[in-house]
C-alpha cells in the first residue's frame, strides 16, 4: 500500500469516527444549538434590540422540547434561566403590542411547565425563585443565607433528578452525571447527601462514593461541560 | 447565559456536523482553556486536528497533479479548464 493510500485510509477512518461521534450526539447537539440560539437572542435584547419576532420564531422551532421531554434537567434549567432573562426585558403591560404579550405569555407558560412537578396533584405547588436585591458581601464567606439558598437549589435539583424515577438510585445516577459532566456543584452536594442517606439505610454505596470522588476531582479540574 | 467557551464548543460541534473541520478546530481552540479536562472535548479536538493534518499531507503528496477548475458562466454553461 502506498503512502498516499495509507493517508487516504486514515483520512476516511478519522472522518468516519467524527461522523459517528457527531451522530451519537446529534440530539444533544440539536439541543445545544437551540440553547445557543436562545442565548444569542438574550444578548441581542441586552443590546437594546426588539427580540419579539426572534423569540416567537425560537418557540415555533423548539416548542416540541416541552412535549417531548427532550431536555435534561440541567438543560431545562439553562433554558429557563435564559428565558427568565428575556422575560424581564419584555414589557408585557397593557400598552405593549399583542405580539409582545403573546411572547411574554409563551415564556411564562414554558418556564411554568419547566418547573418540577409532583405526581400527587393535591400536593403539587409551583415554586417561583426570585433573586433578592444584591448586597455587597464577601462571596467566599459561607453564611446561613447562602447555605439556605444552596439548600433550596439542591431541593429543586432533586425534584428534577427524581422526576419520573422509580428509585432513589436512579436519581443519584442523574445527580452524579450532572456533577461530573456539567460541573454542577449543587449536584455534587445532592449526590453526597443521597449517598449518606443510603449508607445510613444499609445500602452498599462504595461504587457511588468512587463516582462522587471522580466528579469532585473533575470539578476541581475544570469549569463545566457543553 | 452561556459563556464564550461554551458557545465556542457548541459552534465547534455544529461545524463538525457540517464537516467544516478547519472552522471546528478554530472553535475548539477558543474553548480549550475551559474544557481542558473534558475527555470528550479532547478526543474530538485532537481527532479533528489529526484529520486536518492528514488532509494537509494528502494535498501536498497526493501524487495527482491534475487540477480541475470548473467555471459556470452567467449563461449557465460550464467550461472545463483542466490543466
């Protein structure tokens, strides 16, 4: 086989590998495209542009995400966060245009539907998180308020992770994945909490402890994942 | 909001999907600091780099010295000006 033939074979092999890698991630890449586009829209809005049409078009393209449950918990939180940003910049009072009101309503519907729900409809309640006024504090110092805030985030995360799951182990798997792949600190705390709970109840938790340590190591090493 | 590195990684994956490898490497490089420890990121970036290197090598040592240029004129006819 000539050198050129060898190179061509290698070229074909590498292209095939990348094709398959991308094909495996096709759905995730589609989701990331959508999140990236929404992020672009939020930035346009911060630049003072009217984004009503863009948001409307985004919803037309990605509405099925809600029905198909395509989004992972972390992705849903990301989308909700960006939509919240956009929503704050959209005037939806009586003086605003019908299109603007419609888009604002759609965002409310989306973010409302995106919140975790409980299977028992009688106990179901909608949790709305609002950020209070900002204060100048030392961000590194742990405080009761910060811990309470973290605890609330962990509770919300647990609701995300445990939704539709039949066993606590499955929720733990989800939390560990989120801690390792996305560098989510609350997911790391949640994982540790569940592992401790399981240990107290007599479960063998060694494999989970290893995964927790690996996730912790990854978080110390890098900031997150796409 | 997404940070610049996350956006670059997303764009790199889009470029890979469309087989725009040179563009993908550019985006991978912009995201590199943030995803330095991400194994999947490293595999995709390094494979793309290797592919480009192979393509570059093939373009200079392909052994085929025929360059085919096709021009389409405004009247819709093609003219083959192979050299």
